[in-house]
C-alpha cells in the first residue's frame, strides 16, 4: 500500500478531531514527520499507537531523555562487549558487525514492512538533538563508519514526534515537519471520549463531574491542570466510591485523583476561602 493510499480515520478507542486526522494524512502523504504539541494529557503519545492499530503497522517507540543523543537512535557500537570477548578469547571478535546494535530509528529503517516510529518528548533532549537528526529524517538513511555500511529505509516509516513545549525547537528542524497543536478537548469531545472508555456510567454523574472538572481547570494559579486521563480515573473513583451526583454540587471528593501537586492543593484552598469564589469547589476527602 503506497503512502498516498493510507488513510487514518481514528480508532474505536481513540477519538480524533477532523483537523488532527487531516494532519496525520497530510504528513503521511508528504512523507514528513508529524510534530505534535499540546499540554500533557491531550493524547499525543497515544495517537501513534492509534495510527499503528488502525493501519496494522508495528509501533516502534523511541522515548527521549535528557541524556539521549541522536546517534542512540541510529546504532550503538558495543565496544565494552568486544573488549570483554577479546580478553576471554571468544571467536568472531574481528567481526565488528556483531557488536553493532541498531537503535529505534535503525530498527524502523531495517523493517521489511512499514512501521510507525514515535519519537516521544523530543524537547527533553539538548538543543542540538533535533538538528542532528535532519539528514536521517530527510534522506532516510545513515552511515555506520565502523562497518562502512549505509543503512537505508526499506519502507519509509510514519514518524510521529511529540513535544510538551518545554523548549523551542530549531527552525531548520521545524521546516521539515508538519505541525499540529492538539487542543484540550471541549465538553462535546470529552463526552465522546468518556463514552468510549467508560460504559454504562450514570449520565447525571458525568454531567456534574465534567462541570467540576472544567471549573477546576479554570482556577487561576493551578500549575498542573487535570488532564483527560485524570478525569477518566476520577469518574471511576466516584463510581467505585458510590458518590452520588448531588454531592458534587457541594464538594470535590477524591481530589488527589485530579490534582497532583501540593502547591495546587494549597492554591485551591485559597480560592475556596475567597469571598467571591464558588464554595462548591471545596475539596473533600471521603
């Protein structure tokens, strides 16, 4: 199947907005990486899994850390193992290729079938990391000097790159990507997401919980706003705890499911104590 024929329409467990689906399909047709930004909890990482599931492709995940170097994704030359083998007289030490291990990008290039490659949280690495990948993502090959071998992509992978906007990415890198910012779901989209993940939940409980959830996200000074996954967890906690919808008009039970920073807990208490604030935001621990 050619790239131009691939169409992503979402999956049963991933509700994608039309503009997001269009961005995926444009990036696939043009053979460009899709760079996703958005606040945590908007489904950036899960999108790659959804694309792989929808197209029946293997998903290869390259999780980026602060210490990750671009070369790590290409290959690793295990000099320590080779030295160890030479000391103990192991056969085949002269075969350098035995000690070359492909990284995640190398695995995607070597795959006989097309894959989805997720480069997750690229902004965690140093500033040079994105630029160091420009050639490989453009030309779809890289050179291994130890074996004098060029590894070329047998099938161009669908490359999904996520960023939490912790630092700016280089312009040269951005020019090579299709960009999409995933907006936080509005109430209509959130209802669809809840319907997919939580079956047979009381409608009135969902209605009251969503009102409190979006109200909490609007409190000024909250450092880490609750995300979609935290709303889903909270709804399950409310059901398991037997919390009735009317109780949510007076307080927010199981607040620790929604807020994960002590500073945010303190900020909410300050808001509740304000004369003009809605006292229904009162945190409660059942």
